[in-house]
C-alpha cells in the first residue's frame, strides 16, 4: 500500500519512526530540505511528479500524500488508455505514415 511506502520514506528522510499514516510531516520535524528529498524520492519510486501545492493544501500526512500520488497515477493511466484507443482507431496506412514503418501489416 502506498501509505506504508510513504511512511518508510518519511522514516528514512526524517530519521525517526513514522507509525501512523495520519502523522503530519511538518509536526514530525520535516523542513524544506526534507520536503525536497521527499519529492525526489516520490518521483524516483513512484514515477510521479507531485505538485508542491498538493503538499501545502492542508496537513501533510502519509495518507494524504498516498492519495495524491494515486490520483496522479490514475489520471496518467486514463491518458494512456485514451491515447491507445485513438491509435487503435487509426487506419493502418495512417499508422505507417506516423511511425515511418514500411513493414506494417494489416
């Protein structure tokens, strides 16, 4: 679960055990440098660029961060699905033209 992964990241970054997904990052001693480390780790481990405004919209908890990450992952998945549907609807000749593939078979 993403909450548990976030809690492990925070424990690593903050150097203290994070035991609840409702603990606030800043109340546990998180500062701007720790936040930058967290954002970098989220991008590395989840493949998501977490907008900084999400982090300051209210209390920053592992639960809230996990929800924000999941929402972004869900949106990206929808974008990919829509793009694949568009490609599937293209005639083979259009796909050849777009990809430069001369070996395309219908």
